[in-house]
């Protein structure tokens, strides 16, 4: 009898809480947007199901059900407003006050990347943006194009060995290739991931995206005590240990190099040094990690290793996974559309002429207009990032006058925005040329925009263009087995991307 009364009491509390919520200001404003009525306690959680790999596909179906427009839903106690209209996306991203990332996103990311620049706010966020910005300016990026052209041979050696044999699972090699490039360009160390593909960071990185996705879409994981009793908790701890240790090794290597440089500069004398001048003069501008290691707080203390570790871990993982996936997807689309691959090749011939195999300069990369729109269409067609957003602190008025109320997670739903029929003609058709036409500036924002845009977007474009330019000039890319895409927080194929690479005859190109 007591147990039955207790159950009835709990149910009553849940129903009362739901009654109060649905008569509150937030729900009144959210109910102006299309969406299914949420159930007590779990909201629309059942609509997403229990398989995180299926959640984004179900979100697309919800978007289609409600007229392919902005829609709302609730997941547990969190209220989401999903945006696909460029004018509303502009309002959200250009707001200089609404800079907080959504609660569920931070809960999913923070165990792995801590309070890094991607999640932090206030003074720490401002400090990190200021420290990182010089590493992505044009002067620094000029060296990046040279680095990609010089290091591509290590990838060629592997691809050459597959010619005339089985297809290549290009995931296996593009991920460590990008890790090597980031380690050199941003951290000033050679980690040799491509030659040592069984390093713990690479092995654990294969499941990190899946873990983050599960955390994002499983609202009950917000309870850190409950999570400890799940089978994935041990996996999470092993992944966290591996990625943190990898960053510790990188920091130690670069710190040793810097200490030797400073010692030589000081002639073994303990004198004050202007580290900004040291970075520019002795290190030729240095790298991102130099600025983190040598920076000091307002009170004169050096930056803590824990903080540096979080930033290195985030930059290395997010930088390599998004760029390598985009490279793989672009090559996959080239294999499906040989006539478009030929257009990319023809542009390369026009740029490089008789010196077809020389290294690409920054100007060469800027001149690759068709390659650029091909990459853009690939990113539109297969969005690498599924969702970005903000946790509103205040009401936000949208373009049609409706209000997203304070406390709401307002998310840009890339999978919907990139197929918005009011923006894209024949959105389900792959057409790179569409990007030669004028378009709303916030219709296509793969690197976000506004105050919290991706600082590394120029670096990413160099990485994408330089790598694809070198590969297309050397190989004809042919399709292999069909990939099986899982639309996680990072879109990836569960069986990899398998392609054939046939060396071109470039004599007289």
C-alpha cells in the first residue's frame, strides 16, 4: 500500500510540474513554433529513440513533418528550437551577448575537452581567442601551404602501394595525416601518427565521436552520478586518459624545445625576456602552442598545464576529425561524379601548366575556384557538423517577430539548413555550381560565424585545397564499396570510405 501511494505521489508531482511548465512564459513563446506536444518528464525524447546514431535522421523527419521550417522540441528538461532559416541564423550568431553554448552540448563535450575555448565563456574565452588569433593570420598561413605540399609524399607512398589492388579505406590514412599536419603547424612537434597508426590517441579517437553523440542525445546522462553506473563510463575514462596523455606528450616536447631556445638566447643568464618579441624574432612567429606555453596571466603566473592541455586536446581532435572527414567525403563525391572530377583536374592544369607537379602556393590555392565550390557543395551535401547553438540568457526576437525565450537551447540544424528548399534549388541534387550564384551570407556557414566563429577556418581551407589539389593531380579517384553514413555529432561512415586510386599520366599535362 505504501509503495502504491509513493508511486501515485511521484506521478502527481510529475504531472503538476508539467502542468506548471506548460502554462509558463517559456512554453507560451515556444508553442508559437511548430512541434509535437512533449510528454511529462521526457519531453519528445521518445521521438529521438534510443539509438543515438538514428537521432539526427529522426530530427530530419520531424523537420519535414512540420513543413521544413524552424521547429521546437523538448528533450528531458531541455527545450530546443531548431533553426534552418538564414536570417534567423544571422540574428543568433551575430548576437554579441548570447555566446553560451547549449547545456547538453557542453555536458557531452566537457568530459573530454574540459573548459576549452569551444565551451568557455567570459575572461577565459576572451584570453584564448586573443592568444590563438595570431596563429591563423595570413602571414602564418603562408607557411602552412608549403608544409602540406612538402609532407604529402608520405601519403602518396601509401596510396601508391594500393594501385591495382584492393580499394583504400581512406579514413585509415587521412586521419593520421591530418594529425601529423596539425602537430607540425600548430604545436611545432613531429608525432608521426601516419607511420604509427596504432598510437593510443588514434585508437581511442575512433570511439570518441560515438561517445560524445550518445552523451548529447541521452538527456539522462546529465546526471553524473547515474552515468557512473553505465557500461560506457569505463570507456569514457579510458578515452579521456589516452587523449590527455597524448597532449601531455606534445606539450612536454615543445616545452623542452622552447627551454633550450630561451637558454641559448639568454646565454645561460637569468634575465627578463619579452616573450612576444622572442616568438616573433627567434621563432619566426612561432606556433599556437608557443603562445600558450609562454603566456602569463595578469598576475604574472604562467598558464597552467591543465588549461594548455585542454586547448591542445580540443584543437588536435576537432581540427583533424572535421578536416579529414571533409577530405574523404570530397574524394568520395569525386568518385561518384567523374565529370566533376575532370573539371577539378582541368582547373589544376590551367593553374600549374607545364610545371604540373610543383608545390602549390597560397595564390595557387586562391585561384582554385571550382575546387572551392566542389568542397562547399560536399560540405552542404554531407554536413560534417550536425548542430551548433546557443543557450539563451535573454529572449531573442527572430526575423518574423516570434521570440525564442530565455533558457532555450537555440540550435542551427545544419542537416536541415543545408537542404532548405527556400534557399537551395533542387537541394537533394549535388551541384557545385550553385555556389557561383549569389546567396544569403548565412545560408552556408560550415565554420559558424559571428563572435564565436571558427578561428581556424582559413587553415582548414588551405588544408582542404592543398591536399585535394595534390591528390587529384596524381590520381584518378574511383568508387569502391558504398559507405554507411552515421549522422552523429560528426558525420562519419561506420564502414569507412573505400576508394580506388589510379595514378595519372601527368607527362605534358
